[in-house]
């Protein structure tokens, strides 16, 4: 590696949806570099295992609109107009509609590749954002700036920035290079992903079904297509993927029921992902800040992980706006400390709620199951509490 370092105000490691959203939200007065393994020409093609669906809360839709990406994504977004929560073989049900919350939709479901393409197209419209192919391999923070070593295709280059943002996922290299430790917890579960075809139109309903094996979520895609996210103990998840397509659909049908008529696999591909909680012990260190899964990776039962990451991006972008407006240092320690404080409360709230669902709805004990059912019934009978919970889940609290 030779030659002078290229200077930016902010280097974002990771061009996934959270990192790209941060770049799109950042003020035009700052020079932004987004370092991503696949570079600016990546196609965002569909991964093995069918559609990777992402559930966007209404608050997240508004963030993407602010970032200028929603107009590019909206044609491929399926609205969640109603939510149905129940538990298999036990009493208790809660339903929620968008009308009672005063919004067009409680949330939206988008294909992951479509979200990546929309954000990539938006970044292509911004002259102050440069996308650089490569991996961040090392950081050197001297207190005044951070030097970043980027490697790609057998070569290396050096960048320099006032602020480096780790948006590079659960196994964040930036977090490791900054010396930020993590707490880890393995749930011993996998999320099984598939795309289903339903005999009846879903009409905008999303379903969360708690079963004896684990929670099952069905999210609307096309008029008769739904994304399945089924949490199972690891061995049962592996066994479920070995089933023939018809057997797999029958197993899902047995657990979910017949509300949507007969279920079939819409695509042959299925996938599974191990579920682990990974939480950084610090949101910032020196001139390095973390966002999204680099800061924390959550169990998907509450559907809040990506939405929480987008709120990280918006919060950090607002601090960058303040710095640009004042002509101040965007990576100043006091500014990053303010970011950490702002995100701490939201993170604690979502982590607590997620763990409550994981622990409370996983117990097979009959008294716990009856308590869950009672909680669902009380929520069904208490519209103000239901609306408050919905607004918090939508990121509007």
C-alpha cells in the first residue's frame, strides 16, 4: 500500500440496508464513503432459499421516505393492514388493524434484494456519496482522525475519516478492530425461511402463531403469497428442511391451521439461519460508532431488529446534520457520546420486549401457557393498551 490516504468526513463500513440508509440520510455537506464487499455494481439478486422478506414498521417506512428510497421501493411493498396473534392449542387471541391506529398500514413487507436495489439506486443519485469495493481490515484511531485499511482483489488502499461507522453486520470487523467487546447468547434455535402460496387471499393480514415448537410468522407478499419465518429447535429445523415440499407444507399447515385455506410451497428453496443474540458492550469508542447488527443482533420473534437498525441510522444522521450545520467535527467524542445515550433507551426497550417474547412464549408449562392466553385476551379487550403497543412496535412511540 502506497500513496496518501483519501480523506472523507465519514467512512461507513457495510453497504447493506442500514449502512446504505445512513449514507442516504447523511447531509450533503459531508463527504461520505461506503465500503462494501461487492462494490457499487452488485445486483442484489435473490439469495438461495427463496425470497428473503423484511418486515418494515411504519416508522421505518418514514425513515426510508426521508432517505429518498421509499419511492423506489413502494411498488414492491406489501402492506400489513391487520395483525393476528394466537397460540396453538391454547386459548387467547389478539387482533389489530391499521384503522384503529390511524395509519395506512401497520407495516410493510419487502423482498430483501428489492430493498438493497432501491437504496443502491438512491446512493447513485447522491454526488457526496462514494461507494468503494472492499473489506475494512484495520483501523488506526489517533484521536484526531481514523485511518482505515481497505483490501480488495489482492490490493489495498487507505482512507482517512473523522468518523468510521461499523454497519458491517453481526461479525463486524470494525467492532473488532475498535476493540469493542460483545455479549453472546445462542438460543439453540434456527429460523426456517420459506415462501408459501395460500388458497385464499391474505387481504393484508400478518400472523404470529406461537406453537409448542416455536413461534411461526406468516407475512404478506403477493395476493396469495406469504413469507414464512418459523423458529424451531436446531435439530427440528434441520429435519424440517429435509422434508419433501408437500410434507413441509403439511407440517406448517398442522401448526398454523386453515385460516388461509391449503398452504403450498410457492418455491422449492428453503433456508435456515441460526438464532443468536450478539450485543456490543459499547455503541461507540473513540471515533468509531456502531449501527444495526454490528451493535446488536436480535431474535426475530418481535420483528424489530432491522427496524431498530434504521432508527440507529436516523439518529446518527441527525447528529451529522447538526455537525454539518455548525461546521463542527462529525466524529467528536462528545457528539458520539450523545448518539450512544440517545440509542440506549430504545435498545433497552426493544431488547426487553424481545426477550420477554422469547422466554415467555417458549415455555411448555401449562400455567405459563394459560397466563399467555390470558394476556392475549386482556390485550384484545383493551384497545388503548393494544394501540400503545402497536405504536411502539411501529417505531412511532
